[in-house]
C-alpha cells in the first residue's frame, strides 16, 4: 500500500465516521495523519493530554482503548499496532458527537412511536364511533305496525322487520314457523 493510498483511506474514514486518525511509531513520532490532525505536532508528547497516558506501559503492547479529556471534551481513542507499517494506528472519537447521534436516534424513535400511537388511537376511535352509530340506530323507540309488524324508517317508509333489521345489523334471517302458528294456520299438519 502506498502512502497516498493510506492518506486517502484516512480521509474517507474521518469524513464518514467523524474521527481523527493518525499513525505514530514506537517513539510517538507522528508518521501519517488525516486533515483533522494539527500538522505542527510531530510527536504525541506535544499533545496536552499525552501526560494522561504516557506512563501507561500497556499502551504500546497491543490493542488499547483510552478515554481522556482534551479541551474539556471527552475523547475515546483506540490504539492498534499495524505490523506491516511497524506503526501504531490511533483513532480518536469525540464522545459528544456519538451522544448527539444517539439522542437524535432516540428522538426519531420517540416521534415514530408517538405517530404510530396517534394513528392507532384514531383508528380505534373511528371504529368505536361507527359501532356507536349502529347501536344508536337500534336503540330507542321503533315504530312497528300492530297488525302486519312492518317497521317505519326515518323517511316514513314501511319495511318488513327482516329488511329493517338486516339493513342496520349484520343479522341474517331464515324463516320457520313456531308451534303456536303451526297449530293456528296448519291444524291438520300440526297434529302429525
């Protein structure tokens, strides 16, 4: 891999993930850095926060994660040895940017949940109102003819009971004959 290729990878990664990336050697000399790194710094000993981890003997022994403060901001750094270069890759990420993304995701999720809840409540309310109208239609005084048993509708027309009930409910009718009517209208057949 060429130095220019590494530099391009660093730039892409920094832009995509909001990180500061640089390579240092075992003496702390900065060998390669992205555009977010101060070009005047040639060794990490020049960094104000270097004292927080310079005495840590494990820092150059393998993959390491650190948390430190820089300009009153919390930063997280991951350090990993790259055998091919004989350098250490340092990736710094500000905590504030990550927390901001988490809060943004949280607010988006809350908004979506509220929108879905409102939508469901509207559907439930519409269903309840529809059933309430049907119940109101069936409730109250129903004008019925005392002779033919037809029912008068709101427009003044007389309809058979079956038609009126079917119109306002989901009920279906089948016709039969009760024993009293059978005896009254078909006396010969009722004795059988």
